[in-house]
């Protein structure tokens, strides 16, 4: 299941960033700029709680975002230990948060639940596992799954634990089959949990791009295709229905990458689709949440460049209005429609007299279609859902590329 994505990533860099104007800036959080905020949404409101305002500083402040008024309200502080490097998720109208790094250099393994009806936090059973920061933390079907992360005793870990919300109890499950790591990405889709990427340690320290599924029904791990770009660590993630997304984070060298990459995972085809990046360089340890089809992203730290530093801004991206058209040559008169593609592709600005060859490559850089262009429609009904590049290879050797989405 391993692929060579060098050619694809080179092509993505050559195209430049996809138009970031699809992202809209919103009101900044009134609190201090920070990394590792715990962020989530409940009942049409967004929330950010805790986080670090310095390298390891811990906070307890708590904020609620109203997307209709584009305003923030300050809520009563989180009642547990102040922390950074924590993480959370939601289930059945409540938010769950735990782990992280507290005062006096203390690693944590506690678990809390927030009820928006009462604005109250309640402590639940702590994990019997090792204390840790930035592990996988994702809920599906009333079960919370926690694993990986690191501390100053065990280093990186790859253990895997299940917390049953109904019984307030924990049990250990089989370890992740990959290497130990911290700061992985995670989300749920179609009744299963997905996780991977993150950062390793020891000789040959690296940022990973491997990706895994935890099948809840069979309690087994399945290794999937690698992430099709630089290894990724310390970004943010979210789920909308059965759609999983990852946003931003550090790249192979654990530093900011040129754009705030935004990816959607297609679990049916085990493929990644790239969406327009958030403005600016990527960020380390930002936050995100979704309200309806709108994704909200903010905070975190830009690691290098003229805009380096901690942030408290907020941006939104409406998935319902995204079409996703990108061309290599903005001056080209060749256009592809419709985009997204349902079954057939039509091209304007080119004819059979151009003696061009049409080549379509998938997200893994593999050629899935190639033939001489004779005019008319191009049958794309056989393509799986995902993103593709249509390459127009002209007789003189020039190449024009158009990115499209197949639904």
C-alpha cells in the first residue's frame, strides 16, 4: 500500500497554492494568542478552551463563538487543572476533553465532560494508561479511543485504549501496528476511527505519513495508503458526518510548510482530496471546529517567516460553496466543465486539430486515462470519487494541467 508521491507533490508545488480567498476572516478570539487550544462545536456554537500562551504555559479560560453574530463570549473557566497540549471531541451533545500538560511540569491522564445545558464541567474516570500530551482522541458510537502521544518517562507511545461513555470505564486494546509517535491526526468516518501521521523519535527521527483504520466491530487495525504529501504533524482535524478533514501542521522538517494545506479523506477509496489552503504559512497546534458545512480554523503558531508567532485569529471555509478549479497556466484559454465532474468532461478552447493527448492522473500520481483528443466529451464515469489532474499534452510538447474533482 505504499506509493511514490514525489511527482505529485512536485506538481502541487508547481501549481502554487489554490486560491485562498475562499477562506473568510472572522472575529478574533478575545483571549491571548495560543497553541493547542481544545476546540469543538455544540448546538450551532463553536468553543475554544485551555491551550498554551507560551511554550508550556497552561490556561483554563473558555470561550464560545456565535457564527451568526460573528462574536465571542467569555464563559466560566474550565474547572480542572489548567493545561496545554490537551485534546477533545464531542458526542451526543456534550464535549469531552483530557490529557495534556499542567502546572509544575505535570503530564495528565484525566478526562472531563462539558454539558452546554448547564455550562458545567464534570470529571470522569481517569485513563489507567500512562499520562501524556497530544494523543489520538476521537469518539465514535459512544466509545472514546485514545492512543499514542508522549511524556518524559515513556517517550513516544503507540498503545490504544477505549473509554466507554455509558459505563465510565476504560480498557486496553491492541497497539497501533506502526511506530511510536506523538501529535497524530485523527477522525471518525463510516463507523470506524482513522489515525496516523505524527512525529517519531530516536535515530532517524521523522515526521510520518502512514495512515491507519481502527475497525471497531472487529477490533483490528488496517494499514491504509500513505498521506500523499509531506509527512505531517501537529495540525488539527475534524469530522462532518462521514467526512474527515485535516488542516495545517508542520511538514517533514517539523517546521511551517509554504501553505496551510487542507485535505479531505475519502474513506471509500482510501484517497485524499486537497482543498484550498488557509491563508499564510501552515501552523503548529491550531484549533478547528465545524458548524454545519462551515469549517472554522484559528490560533496555533506560525513557526517561521515574517508572520511567525502565536495567533488568536479565526477563519471560515464553506464547503457547500467550494467548486475547486485550478489550472497551471492562469492565462490558458482552455477550460474544463463541469467541475466537479459527474460522468463526462467537456473542454473549451481546444479542438481535435490541436493534435493533443489527454492524460488524467489520480491523487497517487498514477495515470488512469490517456488517449488522443478527438473532440467532444471525455468519459470519466469510470473514475472513483476524488481529485485528479487533466494534462493536455500538445504536439509541440507543451503541457497544460487542470485540476478537477470527481463526484
